[in-house]
C-alpha cells in the first residue's frame, strides 16, 4: 500500500439483520485530499463514515488505517473526528467549552487547552467568540464551532456527515467555499457525505458515487461528470440526455436513426450502447444546419440559461440548456461536437471502463 494511502476498505460488507447496506466495498483514501461520498438516501454513504469512525462494525472485510487493521479498535482510539449533521454541540456550554470538551476528557493541561482552542477558533474565523453561548450563534457559526471542535483534537481524518444540509442556499454556498479552503489550509483528509451532486462537484478532489451499497464509480469531479460509467451515474450527476444507440465502428456511432462521428473506440462492431450528451453541449441552430431536427415542447427560464425540452423525429426527448430563446412548437436544429458524445457500454465494470479510457491516450 502506498505511503499516501491513509484509509483502505477491503471487500467490506455491512448487514443489519437480513438487509445488506454495503456489499463488498473496496476503495482507498489518500492523505490530504477532500473526498465526497455521494448518492441517494439509503445508499450506504453514512454507513461508510460510521465504519471509519468506529461507531459501527463491519460484517465482513477489513478496514485499514495507516497500514493497520482497525476493525476492532474502539472509536475513541481512532485518529478521526466527526462533524455531524446536527453538529451535536452542547447547548449548556459556551463556544470555548464546546471546543475544549474532548481535550478535557483526555486530561490535557489547561494552558495547552487554551492555546489549542484559541488556535482552532482563529482557523475557523471565530476569534473573540470564546464566551458566546451556542444558542446565540447562527447556523453557519455553529457549523464552524463543530469543525473547530473536530480539528482541536488534531485528527488525521475529519468525517463530515451532511453538515450543510440544514443551512439556507446562500449560507450553504458560502460554507462550501469555507470548508474547501479550511481543508486546504489544514492539509488533512476530509471525507464528506452529501446527496447534493452540485455540492460534490464543487468541493471534491475525488468523488465516490454510491447506489444500493455499491460504489458505482469513483474519480475526479471532471471524470465523473464528463465520463459517467452507467445510466445511474449519468442521470444522478447533473442532467443528461441518455438515448439508445449502437457502435458502428471505432469513432462512429448510430443513434436517433443517424450515424455520427464520436471519440470512442474499442467496442464491438454494432454493439448496443447508451449515448449521453449533456444539455449544455447542445447548440441551437437552424433546422437545415442541425445534426438533429427537433420540435420544441416546452421552455423554462432558469436565470443563466433557458431550459428547453424538445422531441426529435423518431420520438427521442432532448433537453437543451441555451442562452438562446426558442418558441414552443417551432422546429429547430441541434448541433454538437464529436467530443460531446459519450458512449456508455452496457454493464461495463469500472475496471473495464478505466482500461478502455486508458487505451485512448495518445490515440485521439
């Protein structure tokens, strides 16, 4: 295992009675990065946090921390701290005492407690709030107190279980920037749980997309967005046009009853595939110049763009994000670059998918 790896799951399964919550999950977490576990409710992401923290035990498999198996190590002996969704702050204690609580449990000397709490407050931009009551703090300030309480114990990993979900949209966006900046300044590993794909894309170095207790795909935000491995990932991460097609040959694909140039290769001739084109990659043009001819069904103004729903001549639905306005009922053309077409192989594993992408290097 590489020196940069701090956490490793090896075929970890978690069952509650007859329900399998995680099914032979394997992955590695590198030191000093911001990771996000992303997926719908019940997919297993919070269970992974609980297993890392020691709040739950794996049914099968091994959890490795800094090269050592920690399945049997109690929670208070692990070099991790958790920021919970409700922050779990003590309302009867002021800011200083909330942050100092863990240090007092460890019987750290008062002078050291004062220094570390002061440093933690400075780190989260709450200097001078030591005596403030928790009930007098805003949602964003409480979150920062919870983070200060986590970092004051000098953990190697901070686990964050949907800590922004209770905040309003504007404050949530501000805290995304603050959390990302804080992680970079601390230089330690953050593992963040969310079901919000925009949040995951904005904050992460690496994303694990989960569904039904299985990691569907892992990679950088750009990789996950531009090269989804299957329909679930393509549909869950942003908005997508997903339609059936077949691979004619290398760099040629058939869909919407037409043949198009693409950048994919290495599939079987005439192999059934699914085609993904993101709405923002479709450009409106006149009917004669369009690669596709469509009829506008509906249009919504989203502030930065129009969201236009269309239907092509063979019954495929298309969603377009454009700064150009259309008219319901009119015929328009849609054009796109070959690079905008992403070909998904049916039932392809992530390992097979990665090998296929690697084979493209130096060819395109």
